C-alpha cells in the first residue's frame, strides 16, 4: 500500500510502499477513503514535535470502510463506513489526558495511507450526509473545538463568543459549533476574505487584528465577550482580557505567538475572569461531538483536496493560510 511517512531525508515527507497490515485481537483494518491534515503534521515535518519516530505513517484524521476484523471484533463492523477517533489512551480522568496519552499518526501509524489498523473502540459510524472528505476533516479539529467551547467554555445560547484566527481547522469548527448553539458569534482574522466568508455563514461581525483600532471597535460594537476561543496566545491575551465581560472565560488550545510579556492580573481577578488551557478531548466528548454534528447537520468547511501522491503539496498549502481543512482523497 502507499503511505506518507516521516523520514530523515532533506524532504522529510516521503511517499513509500508498505505492507498492508493484518488486524490482531481487538483490531480492525480500514480502507481509507480520505484523510485530513492538521498543524501537528506540519510540525512533525519540521521536526518540532516531541517523540518523532522515523518511518511512521503520518495522519490523525481519517474516514473509510472496514474491510477486515481481528479476533474478538464483531463481524457487524465489516463493510461499515466509519470515522476514526484519533485518541489513544486518554485515561480514567475525563478532565485531563494521561501521561501515556498519544494521538494516531505519531508514534503509531496513521491515516495518510491506503489502509490503517485501529482498535475497534476507535470506530464511529460516519454520518450518512457527510462526504468522505467532510468526514475525514472532522475528528481532531472537531473534538478540540467541542471541548474548548462546551467543557471548558460552557457556552450557552445567546452568549457572545469571539473566535480568534478563524480559518484553521479548530477555529472553523468552533465557529460552526457556536452558531449551532445559538450564540452571538464574532471572529478575528488577518485576512478580510476570511472575515467576509464567516459573516456570510452567520457571524455577526469580524475584526482584522492587523488594524490598530480593532479592539476598540469590537468593544464599541459588542460591549465585550463572554467567551474567547484562541490558539495564538502572546500579547494579544491582554487585549482579550480587556474585552471580557465580568465572569468571562478565555480558552486557548495553542500558543503559536508564545508567552505574553505581561499579564493583566488586576483586571482578571477584579472581573472574575478565567484563562483556561485546553487540548483535544476524551472519548465521551468525541461521541458527543459526532452526535452534535449530526444533530445540527454541520458540514465541515473544506479548503482544498489533494491526492495521496500529491500530499507534499497539501502540506505546503496548509502553510499558506487556509480557510477550512486541507484534505487528502485516498480513494481516487
């Protein structure tokens, strides 16, 4: 089978031939139809991810058809269309992952291949209304957004939420999920086209964070936010603190801008604010996320689709500032 691996060559992303694996006790073999990229994959490509194992097939997001089952697995799974839960070993505590937790695609072989082996308990039936590309786009980003919004953010109908840096996978889902909740949704981006696209989809307004007066404008138009979902961190964290309504929360799932040079602790304690870190989510939340998507008939936003043999172009596309998910179609 064809697979995209990480290597120690000058270009770390390599298309190679691997043996089709055989399912063992409790495992299933999935013929993948589509897979989707996450920033994690690019970080691995750049050598910026911990515990990289050379030769590993990359990819966390995937959807396909069960073609073989191992001992102890119900044959009823055979030929079913499924989405893969990429969590491995979250642990007993729903509030935080175990020290041994990992994600499909590093160090275990992932979804950028024609076939993948996973444990039976990683399977969820694909919502019938989703295309293969949409289904593959959902797992990691959808789960991360779901946990940030609902477990940590406790978003309620009618609350004002700001999704920063909209366009990437998690932010895209946070935007769509918040709309489905019935929240008043606002976005930020450094690109006007992304703001316009979100307004057309239901955002009440958007703000270009490259503009010096965007924070003042946002406060004048909204009166402040109950919840901010952010992936960048850095000094803009203090800007968010100033824009929060009393008892509001800032939930961040990344820190691409690094640490803030200072932190407005006075405003935080006086206004009873919460700043909360978040990651993916536990297995129960994955099930809840799939149910939420199906209930509200949410369709993931797809930026572009590439073939497996052109996976390197997909990686390069993800670096260029996408709106939605970059997907690899494997069945074609």
